[in-house]
């Protein structure tokens, strides 16, 4: 595979106890992508493919349970049965999905989708979502609330008001988010109402064991209490290891994909049992999981088409232009999610990659309704794009249409014609079921308007069960993750396979930044933390007040800063002052190229 060293030893190297032993699985770097920052667009896509296939690797001995491990399948069966009970008797009952960042956005996507399915069969909706930072976090980075366990607890308490039975599903990829820990603790305090389910991708012993503000418990201690209750099925842990992310710590990628797979498998099984009298079985759950594995194969069979999109988006970002996703239905929501994640992951501006949805907030159907009053980044309708963005679009911007043959393809064509008047750099990703030619004439027109068209054709069998829509969504997520990640790699936002320009806006990211500086500089932890603080406060000497403040104070101040980690790394390695390092970075912003040039 071009540009990817993928022998068995490399695929499984991360599972060795000697490989980055101080880090949990979700924070380790992936040996497969060590030089992704120097790879071509095609090699980037192939690296992402082989990293994604790690999700479905078989268990290797007793090191880590995996996505297809028998214990994971059995736990999914039990969770599905709990959901089935609520679906059959929804009175005063609720299934609450919650998380921070990507996890919260997926909680919204999944709860919305399954509520829509209930509405279509005239049943009461039973799902609700919670996202740290509220609905504005669906569309923009709101990292600070992740660190507040009390805020998490209060939000769940509100969702439980008047309910006699709540199945709570808390998502924390690294078993680390204090916001979710507070909610799980609330469930453990109220077992007569709440049954907690924790979804994450580290083994239980790697759950974060640091104190949290105003709390006597840690995430680790909550997990230990849940493990005890899991023996009597009063709590459930679903925490397979899916391998390190292609970009170290970027849990929006495999962590997000695996979250989607796990929850949709469990909820789909519950819906089938309730409305189609299909029993919840081990083989049924496993077969559904395997269908998601085939989704990866079908998607990455289009590697050349994905590469064309990565190259186009990379060219746009490298010349300080923009990437726009124009989508329909739930695929548009995945565009909104992908765009919102670029800011905290790559230190990008919100204008660099943006998503828009046909129908705007009426289609989004979020709890708080329209958020346009919060500012331009919350203007998400196609109409907003036409009025606010399109007049300024040039051939250097990349515009990507995202839809299926089930959408109004004539509307897609009309929008394509409008965009084509302003730019040649128009592309499309669309999905269709095999043999579905209903919109073929309109599709031919769209193909002629686009510079490239990525057409993904799917077997018919999942159509009746609704599984096909979930496959389309996961496929779209994989494509968009590749486009935005690949484009930022090509722009120079990655050092080796690390998010060098990550925003240091909460405790998790502060710890990640300190460790990253240690790894890349070879300096001691104390030196690296001092360098991080100097970069945050832009000083060469730290005051007693700075060194004695807690991490929350540092991250609060860091929200005003850009390029914190690159700056700290440069003056650690060069010995320059903070201002000298900042001046040099201004002239050469791609850190690896800069250090190659400056260091002997």
C-alpha cells in the first residue's frame, strides 16, 4: 500500500506494553501514520483507510477487548433489551445520550435519527441528547464545559425530571470527560431511576484518575463503581479498544465512528424487536456490526475520488481560502459536525471549513431552535450560504455537495448551477442504492457541472430496515474526515502525526499539549509545562502567580491565544526568546519545515 508500512507487526505495534506505556490507547500515536505530514494526498487516504480498519481487528490475546469481542456484543444485547423495554412502555421513560464535543454531536445525530424513526410509525419519541456547552456546541468548539462535572450532573438532573425510568448513555472516548463523570455519578446516586451506560475506547484501568473541580470522585473511581454494578447488570460498560487515531488523540475520527456504530447497532436492534418482532440475538448484533465493516470497504474502494477531494481542499486551505460543505438531511449534519471540529483540532478559523444544511434550523430541529443571533458562524442554511458566502467565492475555494438519490436531486442541481456561476471548483459526493436510477437524468446534469463526482453505490438489502441510511452516514463521515484532515495535513497543521496546533482550552488538552512537547522535544515534563505556560502567557519568565494557578486558569487564558504548542516547541528546541520564536513562526508557519530549516 503506497506510503503505508502495514505489516502485521506495524498494525499491532500499539498493543505492545512497551509502546508509549504512559499513555492510554486513545492518546497514543499510531505507528501507521508516523510520517503522514510528509505524505501525498493519496498516501494520506490510504493511511486513514488502514487506521479505520483497525476498528474491526480481532482480539490479539488478552491485551484489549475489541469492537467485535464477545463481551462487547453481549453487552450491546443487554443494552438493546433495556431500550426495548422503554420503547414498549414509553410512559415516563427516557433514553438520554450525552457527551462533549464530537461525542455530544453524535448524541444529537443519533437521538434525532431514532426519534424521527419513531415519529414515522406514530410512536412517542423517547430519545433526548445533552451536549456540554449546550446547542452552540453542536456548531462550534465549547471546550471549557467538558471540565465541569457539576454542570453535567445538573443537565442530566433536568432531563430526568418527572421520569420514572431513564437509560443514560454517557460517551467519553478517553474515559476522561468530567462533564460525563458527573452525570454517571448522578446515575449511581439514583439507581431507582437511572441505569448508566458508559461508551468509550480505553480499558477501564486507563480511565482518568485526576481530581475534578469541586468533586470527591474521579472518572476512574466512577468506572470502578460501574464495573461492580455491571456484574448484576445495573450498569453497563462498552469500552473496546479501536487503536490509536491516525492523528494522535483526534477522537473525532475512529472514536466518533465507533460510537456511531455501537449506539446504532444497539438502538436498531431494540427498534427491530419492538416493531418487527425480531428477537435480539448475538448473531444479529454481530451481523449488523459486520455490515458497518463492509461500509469501510465500500467507501475506501473510492480512494482515488476521495484523494481528488483532499487535494482540492488542501489547495484551498494552503492559499488561505475556504472549503464549503453543502448538504441535505442527516448527511448535511455530518458536514456541520466535521466543519465544527476543525477549529479545536487544527487551530483553524471557523471560516476555513464550513457546513450548510438545506432547510437550516428547521431541518436541524435542535432543542434551542435557531442560533443565528449568536453570530455568522451559526448561519447554517443554504440560503445563508447563497446570501453571505457565494458572492465572495472564487475558483480557489472548494465547494462540496453532499446528498443521496433519496434527496431532492433537482434542488441539488439548482444549487449546483448557482455555485458553478462563481467557481469551477465544485465537487459532489452522493450515495445511491444499487439499481436506483430514479434521478439519473438530473444526476447527469450535476456531474457535468462538477469538477469531480464521488458516486458510492450500495447493495439494496439494507433499504427496508433503515440500515442503509446509517451506512450512508458513516461513509460520509469517513469521507469528510479524510477531506478535512488531509487538507489540514497538506496545509502543514500536523507534526509527524500530532495535532501541533491544538487549542489548549481544557484539562485534557492541557495534558495532551504537555505530553506532546515532551515527546517532540525530549525535555523533562517540568520544562515542557513551563514552556507551555510561557507560550500561553507570552513571557520569558513565569511569575509565582502563573506557576501557582490551577489548570483551569491557564486554559481560560489560553483561549485568547493561537499557536501555543508550536511556539512552545520552537523556543524549547532553539533556545530563542518567546518573541523571537513567534517572529520566526510568523515567517514560516509549518512547524516541521521550520524546524528542519532552523535546527542543525
